[in-house]
C-alpha cells in the first residue's frame, strides 16, 4: 500500500510542477475558460491529459531506449523550439482579429474543446524529452516502482497532478485578468507572444548547450 501511495505522490508532484510551464496548453485553457466557461475548460483538460497518458506510459516503458537515442532527442528538442516560435507568431497574428469577443476561438470550440485538447497535447513535442528524462531519473533513483500494476498508480498520480496544476493556473490567470485591466488588454497581442519567445530562447539555449557546445 505504501509503495502505491508513493508512486501516486511522486507522479503527482512531478506533473503538478511540470504543468506550470506547459505554456500554450495553459494559455489556450485560460482563453477557453474565459470565453466559454468551466464545462468547456474541463473537456479541454480531459483531452490534454488523455494524450499525456500515452506520452507518460510510452516513456515509462521505453525510458532507457529513448534516453540513449540522441538523434531522436535532438530532433524533438529542435522541433520544440521552432514550435514555440510558431505559437508566438500565431497568437500575435490573432491580435488583428476580434479579440474582445473571442471570435477567433468560436470556430475552434465548435469542434469540441475535448478535440482541441487532444490536438494541442499531441503537438506538445516537449512532453517526450521531459517525461523520458524524469521517468528514467525516478526509475534509476528507485523513487518509483514500475513492476506490474504499480506503474498505473504512478500514471494516475501524474494525470491528477497535471489536471490540478493546469486548472489552478487557468483560474489564477483568469483572476489576474479580471483584476488587472492592462493584463487583459495586452494578453494576446503582447504578453503571450513574448512569453513564448522567451520560452523558445530558453529552450534553444538548452539545446545548444546539450548538443552543440
């Protein structure tokens, strides 16, 4: 029983903290919640963690093989940097549309927030090196046990942690936007693009240090 609880707790802790810098997934969740309410937000988050479950389980089972495949990790890391820059431009380009009434989201939510969560989580390439690294560290350090059904307790903890961390951050951003006029006004055209550019430079520096220095 203690091993199962430890697996859940470790998984929750890693994913809860890891959900904070998820970047565009949190930002889109905030936008969906602000425009369409809590029900659509919950559907979106369920879509996100549904895909994340596959990433976590896959990297948990193949952690050693993934970590040793330097070429694959290099490609994923570089694509992740480019994707962040594309997101920065995408949000900046939205500033010319009707941001106030969020018409730019309506056409996407018509396809279901759950599907949006599935799609965007599938495109979150940085999940692969993140979870491969963490799972390898946790297994080698004997912080978790992955024999038989024990891995599923760890998986449950990670999904609960991601869900809790994301919904907490979405509510925080919503509260901030309600109480800070400039935050809401400059969120899409300035704050979000700058945020992604900073993330891209940080990730780019890590890639450079890891593969080219």
